């Protein structure tokens, strides 16, 4: 059976479901080794400011092959919203936040596991990590993207299914 399980976690709803499924595995099979990784694709992100009428806001966008989507703060349309002068790229802080949030969830469930933040392209970094660590099973969430989004952005789940050297469980 499985002895070394990995969860690819990016904070999305799908990855949260995969994480919850991994917790179930660990509770049912306490002897397994559980690892949770977050891949920081910082080199694929660009930070800038978007102008919309009289308002502007920081925007983080990813290249087309990334699993991230564009996001904008909800205040973007408000005229009184001012561009923060002290805005700094917070990808390092986000990685720390992800690490702490995952570890807190493990602690709250009284589950032992290893939490790691890696850097690079997730579609390449995760399979390399699997091979290096001799992972038996990869748990990933289904992205839930529409057909058009999958066409332009690509599906990380699909890429990992194709590239992973181990069994993959896609959790919906």
C-alpha cells in the first residue's frame, strides 16, 4: 500500500479538499509519511499597478502556464481608493503564511506531517520532488476551471497527472 503521500497545496478550494483527504489517510493509516508542499512560482509572477478610471490597485498576474489566476482587490472600482506607496511584492510573506496555515491545520488535527515550500515551476518541481523523495501517492485538487480557462491557463491537475512518476489522486 502507500507509505509516502504528498499533497500539492496552493490554497485553492481544490487543494484544501486534497489536504483534508490526506488527513483522512493519515488518521486511517498512521504509519504513512505525509508531506505537504507549496510551490512558489515567484519567477513567473509580475507585480504592477492597474489603472481603472480614477482608481488604481496592485495586481499580481502570472504567466499563461501558471496555476495562479489574476486577482484584484474588491476596492478597485472605488474612486477614493489610493495606490499604496509602500506596496512590496509579498510572495515570500505569502509562502510563510501558507507554511504557517498548513502547519496550524496539522497541529489542530493532531496529525504529523512535513510542510515544505519549494520554488520553481510547479509542473516541473512537483514531479522532481516526487522522484527524489520516492513518493507513492500524490493528492491534488481539481482546479474547477472552465473549458476556456483551461485552454488558456492549462490545468495543473492535468499536467501533474501526465508528469508525475507515481499514482495521482485528484480530489473533487
